[in-house]
């Protein structure tokens, strides 16, 4: 079995679009942090394989944000493996300016490398702050042989409306906005080689369309849907059958670290 250094990368306010919305909006940041703790974080604490480092990225303006500081204190208290960086995203920001992407990588990668233990491969999993993985998803990602491909992704899972508590089958046309890039370690830590390895990546659809990533088993993710979403809507064409049975719904959500009180 390959030795793997696994990074889960989550941008909470690391996207340029988020920065524009939150420069003067601490309440938005606070709300997003609460969603992260309730859903994304709980799903990762619920993983059968917790051998990963969670890289959480922010805008520079959030370094002194008291809610961000409190989140860091909470993660330390529960002994959760995380790193905060404050230079936006370490990959192409679809909605932002990427002229400084190389500089961002040069500044951030050394902060993550401190946790690296000479593993042969780096698995770089992008997971948004309001999305979730089932309890065995990380284990399955690591157990999957990519057969020399550079990426892997889940395509069929669930959509969960945080507001109405409705749960549905979610069938994405392409890769959803969470996926895993596979790097030889030497390539990952060298900024120029890193950039060349994924130079054709511009948006999450490319993981399927261009990289022809490995499709992983179904029902392993929940795409979170709520009023603070920038693009994902409950009316999205990816939404399929709504799960009506309350016992079935509670059982599914439990596997994602969500306690659902049946009506």
C-alpha cells in the first residue's frame, strides 16, 4: 500500500468572492464558521480514518477576526489536526484574481510541509466548508488505486437542505466541487512542478472533463444547501429523489456525523 500524506483543504473565506462579501461582514464569517463546525467538521471527526491534516484557508483580513481565533482555539482543545493559512486558496480561484497564485503557493506550502513525514504521495482533497463526507469516505479515497491518473472524485451522493432538513439523491453531471488530486510528493512540494502537474485545472468540472479522474463509489458525500450558498440551490437539476422515510434519512445522516431528530 502506498504511503500517503493526506491533506484536506477547505477555504472558508479563502475565495476572492468571499473576501469581497466579508470585508465588512463579520456576521457572515461567524455564520459560515458555525456551519463548518456543525456539518463539515463533524463529518470529518466521524471518519473511520482520521490520519489527515486539515488545511483551512482564509483571507488576510480574517487573521484578527475573533470568530476565526475562537475556532482555532476550539480545534486545539479537541486536538484536531489543522493548519490555518491567510493567503487565500492554494489552487486556482475560479472567481478571483490568480496572478499571485505562485506566490501564494510559495508562502503556504512550507507551512504544511512541517507535518509531512516523507510519505511517497500527497493526496490533496478539496472539500468546501459546508459539504460532508460519509464516515468511510477518507478510507475509500486512500484505498483507491488511481492507476496513474491524477485525480479522483465522487459523482453521486446526497443533497441536504440545512434549512428545511430535506435530503435527496444528488447526481452531478461532472465532478462536484470536492475531489482529490494525487501528487508524487516530490512534485507537490516543488512549486513549479506542482503548478505544471495541475496546470489544466481551472474549475472543479475539469477533474472529470480534462483529468478523467477515477469515479469513486456512490453515496459518499453530502452537498450542503442553504441560504448562504453562492451557487448551489435546492432547485438544481442535480437534485433527484427526495428521501421521505424518516428512519432511512436518520440512518444516512448518522453516517455523516449529523444527528437528525425524526419528526
